[in-house]
C-alpha cells in the first residue's frame, strides 16, 4: 500500500493546533486494501491497536511529539478498537475519540440556525452518556467562525492539541465524544479564533456547573436525573390563575441571608433547612432568589453571569438547588428565579468575543455594549442567540422546576438608547429607539414558557411607560406576554412620600393616589426590592423622618398600605424586621436586631399581613382588575388619611383599608362603608404586639345607615398616629 501517509504540513498543523478538521486526519480511514489509522498521543513512545480476534498492531511514531499512523491490512469500516500506549514508566489503554461517530444530527443544525431549538440544553454543553456502547461525555458548543475548537481539561492536561472537535459546517456547532471522561471533570474550550488567534480559554456557554470563583472552568455534571417529589404541586400550579391567587414574594440573596460564623456561604441544603421554615412562618407564598447562575464577582449579586445554565458553585453542587426547590414545594412555597438576558460581563472566560469576535453580543458597540454597566449586550436579532436565551428560560423552569422568572433590566432591552448618550446609540432606519429584536425575543420566551410550563409566571423589571408589558402579543401591537410587571412607579412614589416630613405630606398626597390612575394598565407586582436598600440609599426604616418610634410606626403603616393596595407583593429580605444598616452582599442580615421588641413587632406585622393576604380573597383575587378596588376618600390631603375598599369580585366580604400618615390621632374619623352593621377590625398597625401603643382592638365597629363618600353607610373610627387599620364586615 502506498499514498496513505498524511502530508507533512497537515501533521505540522495538527501538532501546532492549527488543524480545523481533525476527524479528516485522525482515527480510522479507508485505504486501498485496509484501514489507515492515525492518533496523536503526547508522551507515548509506542502505540498499538487492539482489536477483538486480531493480534495487536503497532503504529509508527511519525513524530516524537506523539503522532502515530499505520495501516491495518484487510480491516474495514466501521472499526471497533482500543489503543494501548506505552512509555518507559507506564502503559495505558483507552478508546479513541476519533474512531467514534458524531453525537449531533442534521436536525440539531437546522433548529439552531432557524432559532427554534427550544431544548438546546439537551444537545449542547457536556453530557455524561453512553455512545456507541462506551461511557463518556459528549461535548458540543457553538462557535461558527472559529478555525478550531478543542475541549481541554483535567483529562488531557489542558492541551488543546489533544482533543480538537468535529465542526458541523452548516450550523457552526463543534462536537466530540470523549470516552472515559466522567462527572466532576473540569473543562473549558480552547478556540482558534476567526482571525487565527488563540482566544482565552472559554467556559461552556451551556455548562451546567462551574468551579468556585476565582476559578472559572466548567464542570461536567448531570442535571436531568433528580428524583422530584412535587408532581402534585406542579399539577395544582398549572390549574391556578396566578393573577387571582395570593402572591407575596420574599426576595433573597442566597449569599447573605445567612452566613456561617467564619464567613462561609450556606450550602443550598443548609439554606433550605433555615429559609423555608422561616418563609412558611411569615406566610410568604414565594421565595425569589436573586440570580443563581455562575458569576465571577460577588459584588455583582449574580447580575453579571458568565453563562445562563450553570448554578453558582458558591452554595454547592446544582442538585442542592433542586433539593431546595423540591423542599419548598413540599412546604407549599413557590420559588422564582432572577434571570438576566439583557447583558453579560466582558470577562475573558465568558461569552464575550467567544470565537474571536462578536458572537453572542451585537457586533456594533452602539447596540452591543452597555456603557453604564460596562457589559456586553446580546445580539437579540441573531436567531442562534435568541434560541440560547429562550431555551435558558425554559431550562430553569423545566429542569429545576422553578415556578417563575423575574426578568432583569427589561427596559434596557426594549430601548436602543437606554443608558447611552445622544450620539452613542444606533437608531432604527425610521429613527425610532425600539429594539424590535428584543421585543421578538421576549415574546418568544414568554410564549415558550406558557406552552411548556403551565402555571409558571414571568415578571418584568421594566421601569418605562412601555405599553402592554403584561398584555398578550398582538400583530403590530406592543404586547410582550409577561405575567406581571414590577410597579416601579408605585415604589418610587411611595418611598418619596414616606420620606417627607409628616407636616409636608399634605402637599404630596398625590404621590400615593396617582398610582390608581394606571393601576389596571398592567398586572403589577409592588416591589420593595434590594435596589431600594443599596448604593447609599440606606434602609426603608433608616430613611424615614421622626423619632425611632415614629419611624417604626410609619413603616408599619406603609406595609399595611402596600398589602392593602392592588398588586402582588414583594419584600426584600431583612426589611420584614427593619434593619438600620444598608444591605451588603458581604455579610449576613442583622438577625441580632430581633432581640428588640420594635423589630420583632414589625416582623409580626408582616406575618399577619401575609396571613390576611391569603385569607381575605378581597385582598388578592382582583389585584389586577378594577372591580377589586374603590376609593372611599382619596382626597383627604389636609389630614394625610387615605381610605379605600377591596373586593374579590365574587360577592365575598370586602375589606376597608384606612391609613393615617401623620403623627396626630384622629378620633371619631368618619368614613363611608358599603353596608350598615357590625364591622370587625382585623388589623391595627398600632397594636402593642406590633410595637404600637394600643392594647386591644374594639370588638366591633358599628356602621350606621348614614351615607357618606357615595356609600350607603358610615362609621366613626379612632385612628392612632401613623397607623393603619383594616375592617371586614361581620355580616
């Protein structure tokens, strides 16, 4: 046989890491009269081919660096074999990756390029599996402009020459199956970029686990084999209309809710052991975890993720998060995850310039870079990127059984000029600033969630006046299809109002009432989130005027206003007991404050507000519909008193909410009510058990058939300073 030897320049390219088609060179190939087999095994001095029923056949060492080749006369494809390598101090046997067929197919290529591959996480990334009867890991990554992509890791001395991957030309996917690699292996991708440069080693965009920072390698793991016990929970969730159900969310940063005395993070299991009973006791319906995806910098709180599929290693392996969610469901608590599709950091191991140039980010920096945050912005119009993002949303809801996603920074996605100066953004051809690609991506994501994860919710952090964030998408319309939108206007106006000196609040009465002018434009969540207690803003309690007692009273009144106001509820961790120090991700909450009665009282109020929110259908069933609300008197600015009614829309008992925001008692304060008779006081924020002054609530309040405020009856109330009460009829 002649003519079977590889060309010298081809071998040189392989040894230099410049060969872009390794499967065309390595492994078995048909030759006249038999098979030619080539392998690159650095460190080997001899290499033999082992076949069942045949004597070992030695390959020639063509290059001292470890390139071998030889002919197997009479052999035919497909060829089953192993290789045995020796050097002076060792002998080892292994299966040859280059004798194994591909793991992806034409359908994967087609769906990726089309942007409709909704389960990319099943095909890309690192998957332990059996392939061609061999145990190992299949790797796949998208890098269409790369000249070469190699898997590097503990298993090949991080040498990019050893395991270059097969390129699927029609899609830009690269893939390889490595026998013998197992769960726990650390790996990255070494990429020879589009311009011939070696790109800094990249973590896997679809890696499912990662090393603990500051290390940045991906870690092979399975996320599809958890034994879930929450089938009944998921079935009940699918049958629930979230907009008409109680929804009270406790927002948590997993790294700082609790810490060990030596500063170590709680594991997911330790967090579940402490957090879930606490949330159940306080009556919250959901935990919202700030981003759990891997991120390099603690101070980013997870909002600058390296990828959108790997659970951060700070709290242990990914199955710990699955156990936490499963345990939460067993306790009757849902779990919402923060999800960050708007931008990503430019750290070298991440997505930035992934194959040597813009790939995941928009190529024009006027759209592909967010100067205010120093981050890259996804190219939402590239179909493969859109598929990556939409599939990530589905991944967390399906693979981890999360009950919803809070989508971060939606405003920055929708507006091309967000955070950019007049000359630093690229308008549409018609001069408009709408990012139509981002609109399409958000609609795609919400449609996928609705179709594949019944009952799961999506909530937009969106601070502009964009119309129809929570409306169903319409051709030519603005509907984005979210389940809920954070009501940033309500949050800002309310916090501005309570920060005023009480004597001045009469002049700012409309800060509280204005929200009802647009309350039904969207399905709202009322957020008092982490963003309100960082960056020098102080805490909710600390920003209030007056004595300490007046501050606590004002905050109790504010929480009663919030829980009585239309809209679902969200409270950031710690604010339930009133910390004085601004939140920091570097330490746990100031739990020691609970030794003091005012802090315990505030916590008790939040507990009771959540109980009422769940028990009284009037306080949740029509949160997003106008028939659930009626002002009693919105205009008493002189006395800074607000009063309204809540209804469930189904004939159930209404609830009257009355809030007095000045440190002056209002004895005999008369309000209109929808019916005469006895009304029970079901909440008084001035009760002693909350840290107030009043020992006992009246047995009942009698409404008489004297019309007032356009209602057929009225009652006289004794309002304590800086307090709120809820009334419910006894009829």
